[in-house]
DNA sequence: GATGAATGAGGGTTCATTCAT
DNA sequence: TATGAATGAACCCTCATTCAT
């Protein structure tokens, strides 16, 4: 039954999305299956038919996020010059954070708790980061980049890009953006790009002669 | 009388500290009074003798944090030159974050939830930030600073300094710091300082001729 | 479906009956959901599956009583002569009170507390009483009844009829009726009827020449 | 220490009055010692210093009420003619009910619960009622009173007089008396007197030639 | 698959009472 | 006496999960 399977998959996606929404708001312990079910538009009993436990659902969602990030974000050792690679990374990461803030929030929440459920996921994340460090080191050695600590450089980029998702509410207040409206992505991206390009001796996109 | 009052105050502080610890871990909804009591070394009933409700305790803690930050962190419009002022701010903020990461985590968690309990606290936070923006603008106009968006500059500093508290667990993994040991504060501070001083056209502390 | 719905309805009735029993004994504040559940033969959690809160259950029960009374007790402006109408009213009310004393007790308890939950119910009760007052006034004007204050006449009938429910325990002692046995309804009804018929100039059922 | 004793007695009276107020509202189970203490203007710990338990306090209050009633209300076999005796009784009882409604309410509440704490008090109450029955029977035999069931006659008088205390809130609504104002005692007394005098063949106070 | 019902555990809070000071 | 503190039980209610249909 391809149709049945399809429906099943759709249901799982609906549940996952609802779980992200709700876990992002109140964490694992603070989110009830009732609320997740409601958010997914199904009954609590129905939810428990599709998942085996709340913890397991959380784990799944976490894995999904980590996998997704690994797929999307990387400092490609490709043909791009460093400036483009970095600017692209920042833009991609920031747009993702602004569009799917709940994903960042859920992840941040998990880390802030001491990352008790991340056990199985560190490896691939670290691999991804180490790989990028190598790329950066390569650039530095090739004289294409001012010397930076590749790890802290990445962590700080991560810090800034994640921030606008997690602290959206605060950014909204400080930037006088009303509740419904989106944050000014371009302005944020421009400033972040400038910040990190200047750090490694590359001209920013800012005003040039 | 003084002894009794002192004991009472000590109890309230112990409770507040326990609350910060636990709320930081699991948020308002995910933290039980049971756990807070345990963490404070008292019984649940005893805890409820000292607090009027979990929500109220949370509010108190939140107020405490905001007030504390307002007192400690500011870009002083004092006699300091911009470089010193900014470096000092970053160092102070980062050392605080690394020493009391739970405070940052609790705050981050509240903001990530949409800041439902922050209603009464935005004003003073925003005032503090606006004030600092004025200082920065002054420096720029005086030609002491390259032109930056004062607000985004501050938000990004905040992002980076907060990050090492909230993402401590991740930083620990990426930086290969074992569980008991502290993160390398000096290294982090140096990089962050360099990052933001370079952004506004001031030489970093980095290698100079 | 019909079977399930029927079972559901039966459960709700069982709960309502248990609630009446228990609220009648100890009032809203003095009755625990535990006790209500026990009285209904279910678990506490099960009870809370069917009701939304103790207060709401109480409200429902109160509404049920008021509605029931409005339906059953009224001084019909029908073809009955006053004596029959009044005698019928007293008999109906007294038999109801003696058969379902808990209903009277629960209501009495609510009123004695200052009727904090009656807000929404006074209107229909007052309407019912005012309507009856009109009927009585009509009889008086038609010369069929000695002049009485229609309102106090009704209140006093209410007082006497309710009394044997609320004060059943006392009546039992004074009338030497052992615990299991019912009060002598006929004797009570006869005396009450006589009392109120004599008041308004109608011969009672008592000894006539 | 006469002064100390006096203060102690005053405290006990204050506590008793507070207990009557509060027990009248919510019954034994529904009233907390906290609330009683507050109503008496003392702390909970202080209250428990003066009483030995909530149950015992309730018992004391109940005993106080029964004793008080026994002292105040009785159909005196004195020199009064029946009409005066009955009218006096009704007036005294009604004025007491209207002035101290909480006493009536507390008593009613106890009886409605099945009078579990009255065990020790029935005897004197019944004795009092039986005594009055004798008086009434005497009057009937002397031809001074139409034949009535002495017991039901008394119970009904009790019903009507108590009613305006217990159902004060309802009477207030039906009689359009605003919350602060007292009920119209004279009107109520007149009607009740008329009712019971007519019952036993005595002219009411109503219009006479 | 989906739904209503059930349940044992736990959540926040209050309780009557006692104790130390 | 009076007060703040402490406690174990209870209170109302929600939880994650299971089961029958």
C-alpha cells in the first residue's frame, strides 16, 4: 500500500514538526505529549500509536536536526575563495536560523541542559567541525586568510548565527520589530559577514572605495 | 533576631541558587519544585513555606538576573578609550558567563520560549542597551571608532559572550576539554576581543609589530 | 456508538449523584475529589477524566438542581383552585425533599455560604418566584384568598418544606424515628398543609364539622 | 494573675467567634485553622496554642450554641397567655437568627451533615423540646389552643425562624434587599407570627375589629 | 488505524500540627 | 506566650502510557 505508507510518512513528519515546535518552547521535560498531539492535530492516543515514547521522539528529532545541519552547513573546500565560502556559510546559516528558529532553539536547549541526549551525535558534529578547521587551516597556510584560531572562529560564527534564532524575542524588542514582522535578515547578515571577514583580514561587503 | 533574619536570608539565597541551577537545566515548566527543594537541600513542603509559588520564584530569579546584569555590564561612557571599554566589557561578560553559566542559560531559555515572563523587565534592559548605543555613536562621531551599527555590534558581542555559557557542553566537546575542567577563558576572551576590536577598526590585542 | 455514549452518560450521572451526596455532606471546600470518586465507585484519576474541575462539577450540580426545581415546583396558574394548588405544591415539594434530601442540603449549604456560585442562577429562580407571586396576588384580588404577603408566604412554605430535608437528623431524633426508617411523610405533609391553608383563610384538611 | 486569666478568656472568645464565622461558611472540613486564626487576628501557631485541635474547637462551638439556645429559647410555661408566649418565642428566635445568622448556619450545617458531632448534645435539646410540648399540650387541654401536633408545630416554627438566617442570601435576592442592608425584621416577624397564631386558632396580630 | 477510557505516578500546593526559640 | 520553621499527609489535577473496542 504505497498510499498507506505515504500517509504514514506524512503523519510522522507532522508529528516531528509539532515536536520541534513544542520541544523548542519548553524542552523535553516541560512538554507534554498532549500538547505535541494537539499541535500535530491528532489525539494523544493516536500520537502514542506512532511514537514509542516521548524520549524516543525527542531523540529522533535531535538526530534529524544534527543530520540536517551536517548536510547543509559546511565550509566547502570547494572552488570558492575564502571570502565567498565564509559569506555563504554565514548567510545560509542565518537564513536558516531566522526561518526555522525552533530548530535552533531546541538544539540550544538540549545543549544548555548539558546535552544528556546528544551522546550519539557528538561524533558526527565534531567531525564536521574538524573538517572545516582543516579547510581554514589550509587557507591560512596558503596565505589566503589572516591567522585565526579555526575552532574559535567557527564557534563564534555559530554563536552569532544561532543567536538571532534563540534570542529572537529579545532582538525583536531591541530592534523595535513588532510581533508579527520578521527581523531584518539582510541587515543582520551584512553585519555578521563584515564582522567575520574583517576578523580574518578579508574586506567585508561594507563600503569600499 | 538578627540571627534568625540572617538564617532566613541564607535560606532564600540557597533557594534562589537552587532555582537558578534547576530552571537553567529544564526551564520553568520542566522543573519540579521537588527537584528545586532537593537541590536546595530541603523538603518540598519547606520550600513552599519560603516561596509563594513556582512561577513567582521564577519571576524573582529572572528579576535578579536582569538587575544583576544591568549593574555589572555597561559600556561606560567614562574616561576609558573605546578599545579599553570594549575589551573590558567583553572580558567581564565572558568571565561572568563562564563562572555562572546557569544564569545565562536560564535567561536564554526564557527568551527562547518567547520571553513570556519578561514583560516587566524589557524596559530596563532596553534602556541599558540604548544608553550604550549612544556611547558608541559618540565614539563614531568623534572619529574614534569605525562606523558600526551600534545595536548589532552590541547584540553580536552579547551573542558571542553568552554562547560559551549556553553551549558550554558543545564547546567542551569541540575544544576537547574534559568534563570537570574549565574552558580556557583566556583563549576565548582573546579571540572575542580581537574579533570585535577589528570590527570597529581598532587594533586587536593580537600580534603587533 | 450508542452503547459507548450511553455508558458515558451513565458515568456522568453516577458522578453527579456521587457529587450531590458528598457536596451535600461537606460543601464544596470540604469535599475532596477522592471522596467523590470513591462514592461513584471510580478512581480519582478516572473522575478527573470526566470532569474538568471540582468547581465546575459543583457548578453543574447546582445548575442541575435549580433547573430541576424550576421544572417541578411552581404554583400553577391553572384551573386548580387555590387550596388544591397550594396543597399540591406543598406535597410535591415535601415529598421531593424527603426523597432527595441531599439536593436540598447541597442547595442550603450553598446559600448559607453566601451563595458565591449562584451568580448565574438567581435570575431564573427569582423569575419563578415572581411568577408565583402574581398568581397569588390574582387569587387575592379575586377574593379567593385572604390577603397575604405573596413573597413571604412562599418563602415560609419553602422554609418548612426544605426543613425536613436539611434537618432530617434532628427531626429523626425529635420524632423518635430510628436511623434506617423514613420520616412520617403523611403526618408532616398534613400539618404543613394545614398551616399554610389556614394562613390564607382556606379550610385545612383538618377536622371539619 | 487575674489580668492574664482575663486576657486568656478574651482570647478564647475571640477564637470562638472567629470559629463560628468560618465554620458557618465552609463547615468543619472546609475550614482551615489558618483561616480561623486570620479571622481571630492571630497566627496559626498561636491558635494551636489555645486549642487542642480543630475538631475539638468545633465541638466546643457546637456545645456553646446548643447551651445558648437552651437558655434563650423555650416556650415558658409561665404566666403568659399562649398567644404572647408564642409571639414572644417567634420574635426572640427570629431576631436572634437575623442578628447572629452564623450560629444558625453552623448548626444547620452540622445537622445537614448527619449531625456526627451532636452525639452528646441531643439529649438536652430534646429535653427542651419535650418540655415545650408539654406546655402546649397543657394549653390545648385547657381549651386555650386549637389542637395541634405540639412537636410538628414547634419544628415548623423552628423551620421558619431558622430559615431567614440560613437562606439570608436568597431572601435578600427575593426581597430586593441590597447586600449591606439588613432584612426587614419586623415584616418577617409579623408574617411568621400571623402564620403560627392562625394555625392554633388564635387571632394574629393582623387587623382586628 | 483511531478513539474513549483507564491508571499509577507525580506535579504544585495546602493542611493540621509540632517544635525550637 | 508568641513566632518562625518544619513535616508528612492530603489535596486538586496532569502525566505518559496502555488497553479495549
